């Protein structure tokens, strides 16, 4: 076959945070997390020793949480399933091309630099950078993409999908899972609690992080699609003394108790099961709800490899191949946020 007849070699790189695969990996995972300047915005001279201190102090409690899941995080196995399903979907859409998916984790293996080396060996003509974070934040998507740009030195024309907070297939997958739990609740009055991972308020107010706006638009779209009238947005996983986005998921559960309704909790910033869903939502908040008399307390599963979600990711990747630069899959930000990568790209031009 001549070169003119050969298809493209396309690498689709999926970004996520990663998680420790066993008890010994918990401390170095925590160190990598807290040593990221996107998480602790101090100069390295101060940030690195602080990250060592925090990871040492939190090691035992974190190990206990991961022990509840068999010793390590299920995030990588879950992401591998998504990568395999996406590769199959893209193969069906692009039969003349060679498409390969890669996983780049920010804080544990396969680390971004390891994946960058693998992609370079693959020798792609085209690269699609696709974060598995629905909503863009400086703490997740920006950090992952920045690290990729620092370490990748291989071939290929790259383009980035910065967010997909209102992508139809993602909204449909969430809505169908929520409707399943509402059916399980039967005639009992329940409130849907859309629980997102929290971030400090100052990231929104001072750095112009678009995360909160995108979370709100995700939730409104899902509620409309699922036909949910009683719902609220809340934020989980707070750490440190700073003021975070609120209300917290704990506060939302307490309010449900006061209002005499049950809770259907939907994780809307996570696409895979991991410690924040399996331990924090299922066990810790489940015990809180039980103690407060919130019944039923039902948790919506992460979208995982649901067909509508995987097909939407495939659509995002194919759509990105038709352009260059950075763009959302779907509407993207409505406001002109300083940290929005599309805004930054326009300003740079």
C-alpha cells in the first residue's frame, strides 16, 4: 500500500487523576497530589516539604479508606474499560484509520510522562487530548494538560477537548441512571443531590476558574432531561481551612433530613467509581443519612461504560479531528472566565 492510501495514526489520550493501586502506593500518590502547584499554589521550596508533611499525616487514614475497596483504587481498571470501549467505538467510526487510546494519570501510574513516551513510540499523525473531567477546572483539566505539554515531544498535530459539561450523551447517561434510582425509590419523596468535587471559592473569584458555572449547567441539563423537580447542587471532599464552594454534600443531606425527604445522590463530576464515590458517598455519607433518618438514601452509579456516554466521547474525539487548538465539546463556558483555555487562546491570538 502506498503512503497516499494509508490511513492516519490517531492517538486519543484520556486524562484522569489516578489513584493508588495498593497500600504502599498511598503515600507517594498523596505526595504527588499535594505537590502539584494547581493544588497547593506555593513556590516549590515551600510546597514540596508541605506535601511531604501532609502525605505523611494522611497516609494511615487514606490507607483505611482504600482498604475498604480492597486495598487500592478501582479508578485505573475502570478507566481502562472506558479506553477499550472508546477505541472500539472510534474504530467503527474511522475504519480507514489506526486509532489507539492511551491513559495519562496525573498523580499515579501510568503517569503523564510515561504515557507521553508510549504515544511518541506509537508515532501518531493526529492527537486528541481528552480529559475525563466533564467540567473544566484549573485543579484537574488545566493541571493535566499543562503536564502533558511539558513532557510530550513526539510527532502529531494535537488538539484539545477542554470540557464537555453539557454534551448530550453525557447528560443522557446521567439522566437515565438517575431515573433508575428514582424508580427504585418508588412513591417516597426524594431530592436529587448533585454532588460534585469541591474547590476553594478563591479559585473561582480570583483565578477565574469556570468550574462552578459548568457544574451548574451540567446539573440543570440533567435535571431537565430526567424530569426532576426537587434537586440541589452540593460539593464534597473538602480539605484545608479555606472556604470552599457550597453547600457541602453533608449540609445537603442534613437539609434533606430537616425537610423529611430521602436523597438520591448523583456524582456529577466523576465518570468512574473511586474513593470519593465508593467510600465518601456510599459509606461515610450513607451512615450520616441513616443516622439522620434520611430514607431512602440511594446513590447513582458513575456512568462508566454506558453506551450513550462512550458514544459521546467518540463524537468529541472525531469532532476535534476537524479542527486545531482548544475547544469544548458542546457549548462550553458562557461567561468570559480568565482560566478558560479557550479564552486564553483567543487573548494570545
